[in-house]
């Protein structure tokens, strides 16, 4: 089998102990060195403190790994040329012997293949602004529509079209619930300005929904648990609105299009908020990792 599951993760799955999948794009492409390595190790430790086993996922030399050693995490953090891999890229990376960090879609797919049911990330991809002209929609959505996994996230990045993304998730049959809130979070913001139809307040309630998915035999789709960044750690909403508007104008003025749009906007936000957007990003990820570990523990006790 091409998939390499670490001994620790394999033993935990076999024993029915909680496991949390973690993406590696934030390590290789989301944070500057050397902070990226510190955060990667911190997130794994946060999972362990909650009694679960971390399964950071990446592709190394053409082999998809579920659960990395410390040395492998260091490699993802520090090696030049690590690619960014969505799920469509996995066969290409395997066949070519390439190394890459996995996005939400690739992480969700590999985690599910390994038998890991809970996945923590920062935010999902979604429908891009001006979709009617560009048809630009993240592959995350389609993959989650056909993958049985629970994704704990802080909503979708606010640079995207949030209401259109929620509509697409509904159309695709992906269940969405706010955690401790009736509002859909906006990644940097606790509230995107849009409601959610369902609210869950405890890890046990989330685990009950996961059980119901299996008992009902509904199509294999994901459960999105939208966990807001704490209000005192979010990006100031006024600053967010002003800087995002400036970023969108700069994007248009400079003719940035396609896959270059998201990194351009995120970089603009970091530079023009004096790093406050990055701090909010990290606060969201830390909260999601802790919650995912608690959900995995509740799921393991079922």
C-alpha cells in the first residue's frame, strides 16, 4: 500500500484511541521560518495534552505519510521546494516521487483513507469573490462532499465569498454546525455576519452527530464544525474591513488572478495589520486543534 501510516497512529487507530489529523500546508506555506516549525510542534503537543494522537500529514519522496516523525516535521518546515498539494495532485506527486505539504482537501482524503475521522485546520477554502466571472471555487468543497470526516475549522477565509460558500456547502450536502454559536465564523473574525442552521455545544454532541451519520447510512460527506476564534483574539473588525477593501483594490489594480489571488490577499492582510491577522489565524488554529482532540476523544468513547 502506498499510504504510510506511522506506528503510533496505526496503533492508536487499532486500539480505538483518539487521533487528530493535521494539515501541513500551514507549516510549509502558511508561516515564516523558523516560526513554522515551532507552531507545528506546538500543535502536535496541544493534541497530546488533550489525550489524543496527532497525525500530521504530508507527502515525502512520493509517499503519503499519515503521522510524521519529528525529523519529518522539520523537513516539511525547512526544506526548499516543498510543493503545495491538493487532492488532485496526490497521484502526480506519488508517481513523480515529489514532496509536498497537504491542503485541506488532500489532508482530508488521506486521513479518511487511514481511518482517521477528525481533522483540525484553520479555515476551509471556498467560493471566491467574482465567481461568476472566474468560476474559482476551492477543491475543498467537492472533496468534503464525498469524504466521511469531521473538520474543525474557523469557517472560511474572509477574503472569500462567505454566503456563496455556505450555499455551495448546502448544495453539496455537507453538514455545517456552529460550535457554541449560531453564527458562521469568518476565520479572522468570530462572526462572518451569516447564520448557521445548527449549533452544537459539546464534543459529545459532535460525536453523536458523527454516530448518526454512520447509523443513517447517509452519503459519505463531511461534518464541518465551525469553531469561532475567541472575540478577544479576533482581528479588529473595523481594521479587517478597511484592510480587506484595500487588498481587493490592490489585487485588481495589479492584475492578480487565479491561484495567485489568495496568497496575495493574505500577504496584504498580514503586512497591513502589523501581523494582527497572523495572530488571529494562529489563535483560531490553536482553538480548533484543542477542540478537535476533545471531539476525537468523545468519538473514541462512543
